[in-house]
């Protein structure tokens, strides 16, 4: 899924939505799946509002700090019966829609 940063975003808008500033970039981590209150799978955003004005995301397995493969690869074994993946996808869509509603991302 391609996402686009709203060009009207500024420092205060991003900080107000929970992004943290690191150098010239902004980072936001949102837990998509928790086990016993510990984030296991996270949605990680990296944004820049400088000249290039962009945002990118990655779904990460926090136990390995690597991409959560089932999210990106529909041919991955067991994807059809993966209840965690189904929950992650629902929460991902909810979080994207929330950022669109709050003016961070542009809708399709």
C-alpha cells in the first residue's frame, strides 16, 4: 500500500500525533499486536517534512526487529489461517485511516 504525507504537515502536527523528532526525521511506532501487554508486531513510520517531504512505513516483528513477512508475502505458509496477521491487517487499516482523518496522510 502506498501512502503519501500531507504536504501541509508541519512539526507541530506531527508531534501532536505522537511522532518523535530525531535529527531532521520524525518517527512513530504503533503496536499492532501485543502479547501480555508487550508489543510483538509494530507499525513504524519514518517521515521528513524538509524539502523531500515523504513518509514510509514498515511492519516489524519486535522479537527479531525484522519485517513481519506474512504481512508482505501472501504466499507465506499459513497466511490464510494466521489469526495474528488478520488482526495486524485490521489494526493497520484503522491506524492509516486515523492518520488520514487527522491530516497526516493523504487518502487515496
